[in-house]
């Protein structure tokens, strides 16, 4: 999932500290409600440390009645390239079977393209659901995923 819509660059505020806009929070709730309606069961969230990503992760967690402890911040997801996403996935406990990753473009879209052949860029609060058949995260890259859906908030309004 790409983080929801955040403030533009503000004088004196570092990029990593840009907050979500109310519009971004609303879009995240819309996506979460749609996922719940599809009976998607998010159990764990891994997020970039950027405020806009952790804010998105927290809004999703709240919708799924997850605790803040169920959100793992992975620092290399900020301005991540494909190897950073791979390292993140390799670090996941094998017992985690439903994971949401919240990060940024262009990295998250490039990762989706590399992993599943998806060529569309993720919009803010956009999400791609993939299903893999494997028993260990380390085996992820030897398996071609099934693309369950590509979700954009504008399609849910």
C-alpha cells in the first residue's frame, strides 16, 4: 500500500515528517472499510518510518482493531528501492501470513512491478493485494503471486 495523501512540502518540515491530510485519513478509512467488506484479514503491518506512512498504517490498524504494537516500522522502507523491500520481506517472521506493507512511490510501485508484473503506479492510499503459495518468506521470490486486486480510493467513492 502506498501511504495516503500528505501535506505538500512545508517550509522547515523535513520530508519524513510531512503529516497526512484529512483527505488522506478519509481515503485510508475508505480503503480499510472496503478490505473489511472483502473479508481481508490484515494481522500485521510493516511501515516506512515517515509520518505519512505510519499515519496510514495506524488508520488501517485502528479499522482492523490492531494494536500499535502490530505495526512494525522498517526504516529502510523510506525512499526504498527493490532490494530494501526484499530485505524487509526476508525479515518477516514466517508465522505472519497476512501482512500489509505501507511505503512510498516510486519504490512500492517498482516493487509491485518487479514482483507481479503490475505496471500501474500506485496512487496515494492505493493498494495491491497479492497471494503467494509458500511457507517461508525467504521463498517469496521463487513464486509468482496471484494478483487479487488493484485498489484505488477513487474507485470506491
